[in-house]
C-alpha cells in the first residue's frame, strides 16, 4: 500500500506539466500575428491614417483680375498715368468717350505722319507731342463738348489758330462733334510747330 501511494503523486505531476505546456504553446500561437503586424508597421515607417479627404472645389477657374477702365475726369477727360511713348497715348485715345475717340485717333495719325520722329507722352492727363531737344509743340485735352488742341507757339503759326489763350504764345483749335475739319491746314500747323522751340520736356 505504501508503494501505490508513492506512484500517484508522480502521475499528477506529469499531467500538470502537460497542461502547462499546452497553455504556454497556445499563448505563443495566438500572439504571433500581432508580432508580425507590429514588425510590418516598423519596416514601412508609415502611420496608419484614414483616407485623405477631398478638397471642395468651387468650379471656378483661376483668372487674373480684369483691367480697370480708365476714370473719366470732369468734362470726360481720361485719367491716364504719366508715361512716355506710344502706349500711354493709345491708352488715352482708347478711353476718349464717344465721337472723340475717332477724332483723337485721326489727330494722332496725322501728327505721326507729318513728324515721323515725333516724341509722345501723356502728362497732366493730356497727350503731348514734341521733338527731342526742342520741346513739346502740341497738346490735346478732352472737354465735355469738344477736343482742345493746344499749339504752344501758336502765335508764330500762319495763319494763327483761332482760339485765344491766357498764355502769350499759346493758341487753341477747338474741335466739336460734326465740325468740318480742315486736314490740310492742321497738317501745316503741325509741321510749322514742330520746327519751333517748344515747351520744356
């Protein structure tokens, strides 16, 4: 009876070991996938993030701001920034209101043809025409009902332009809508004026 009693505890110990082994093995198998996932994340260095949200679009195309139309001052005279050369002159003519635009373009063409080397500028909101080294000989300005052409040495021209001025040397030619325009006389005045000393440039 003593011998039988000694064998039973040994059997119990073996069973206990087997159970422990199974439990340990079961833990390893279960944790293996988790270890793989962690390794994959570390290898890629990427963080798991949700899908990027799309930005809302307005459906509008990106465009530059439209150029502002020149402001017309009192009397309908265009406000053009001071500048030299053809560009500011053409900007002024393009901004002349109504019938004045066509007349302005015609005057500019006649002056350019008569004096091929003419210098041009917009100063004091008026197109100016001159000769390098001699000065400005003619200016144009818009008023409500007419265009005023100023010959800065007008009293020296023949015949003298009709419009009087407070300035001793200046004479004016006023052009109104529907007026008969003597192109030949105007060209003669431009040619004479371009050969005289003008206003300081």
